[in-house]
């Protein structure tokens, strides 16, 4: 049994929070500042898995069965509930049902759909490559060699992107941009996370400095070319060096800051542990809150105040619904083995 690292939980929670910030219509400057949420989630996952499997071997079949079901089934349960609630709400309010069949199918496939479920596609990719990441991390002992391999792999990715993109169109373009050109860079980032805790502080600072230097040079060239600052968001789909250099700087900075934090208060520790354990459902319920806000909020306030109210609504709604859901699941007697062993663990981390 591995010892839980609260700092890694905190990194994952920060990643989740700044993604929620992006979904709350923040000011442009804040949207850019926090534009590293997905990479930070990947770093948090990689650090956690590296810790878990540093002291035990992975049973690949058992890992896939448990991890994939814990990702896919809760999302599908939520989506089914989500579509049903909005279907009956549309009937009750006399409105047109806002989702097409393609929206629903794409949502279950974690593609576009209703939006916001793309993160599950990322998590599924990471789950599938976790055994490979464990093997590579154990195989390459030298930090220098490990980082050199990752840097070389990234250069090949950029070359592939440059060579292949002009020939892509239609379904091929969709496949490469939504699968291949997402899987490769985020796999490299995931592999980096597996080694991050073994790097010296000086090594991380060097990487941080190189990242921000690359970003600033690219930002300057783009500014001179366009006359204004070009947001990194424009280079996120698929992720390329301009987006990733900024994100890489930010995630290493967050890692160094969080690494130095020592939380001793038991109450605070319990809150972080609960939120981290239930982060998947908090995220799912915040999607419900986004659509509720869109349907029912009259938006009488504007700007930063509107953003702040929106963000607090998403956070409180997501956490409160997850808390109530946990209470309901735990209140149901665990006498039925199917409910106890199959269904309840999907709905509550405490079941």
C-alpha cells in the first residue's frame, strides 16, 4: 500500500480548478494566465502513478479493468442522467430539446458533444499508456538520458505535425487532430511526470528557465508579426511548442511551489483528500452547473464580477452535488453484492 502524497492531490485539484476557471468566462488576461490546466492534470496523474508503482508491480489486465471502468462508467452514468433531466426540463418548460443525436453520441465517445467531457479522453489515453510509462521510467535510469529521449520524441512529433498536416482532410484530419496529435505530446508530458519527482531542484529550474525562454521568444516573434499578443490557446488543438512551452513553464513552477508546502492541519488535509478522491464527480457536476447557468442565469452583472459569481456557482454546485451523492450512496444498505462491489464504488469514492 503506497503512502498518499497530499501535494500530488493538491496539484490535481489546482489543475481541476483552473479548468473550471476557463469554463467561467474569465477575462482574457486570466484565461491566458491559467492556460495550462490539462498539462497540470497530466502531471498530477503521472506523479501519482509513479508513486503508486514505485513499490509494487502493475497487473496490467487488472489495472485496465479497474481504471477504465472507473473512468468510463461514471461519465456514462452522469451523461445519461444529464440528457434525461434536460429532456424532461425541455418538455416541462415548453422548449426545444437542445441536444441532437450526434451531440449525445459524441459525448459518450468523449469527443465534442456537449463539450467539457474531452478530459475523459485524455484520462483514458493516460490509463492506456500507464504500463508503458512504468516500463520506460524503470528502464532508463539516467535522468539526462530520460529527458533527452523525451526531447527527441517531441522534436519528432513537431516534425510529424509539420509534414502530415497539409495532407489531412475530412475524417483523417479529425482523427489525427483529436487522437494522434493529442496522444503523442501528452504521452511525452505524462512520461515527464513519471520522472519529475526524481529530478533535482536545479534540474527543474533549468527546465523551467528554458521553457519560459522559448515561450517569450515565440511570443515576441508573433507580436512583431501581428502587432498584438497571440494567445497560446490558438495553438492548443493540436498542442504545439507555443502552447506547450508556456504550459511546461507553468507546471514546473507549480510543482516547485507545491513541493515546498507541508500541510499539517488535519482538517485541511481531510478536505484536500476528499476533494481529490471525488474530483471526477465534482468535475461532472460542474458540467451540469454550466448548462444550468446558461439556461437560467439572467446575467445582470458583467465583467469580473460576473466571472466570479459564475465560478463560485460552478464550484459550490459541483462540490455540493458530489457531497449529497456520497451521502445518498452511503445511506443505501450494502447488502446486494452487485450494488456493493460494482455500482456504489462508481458513484462514491467512500463506498
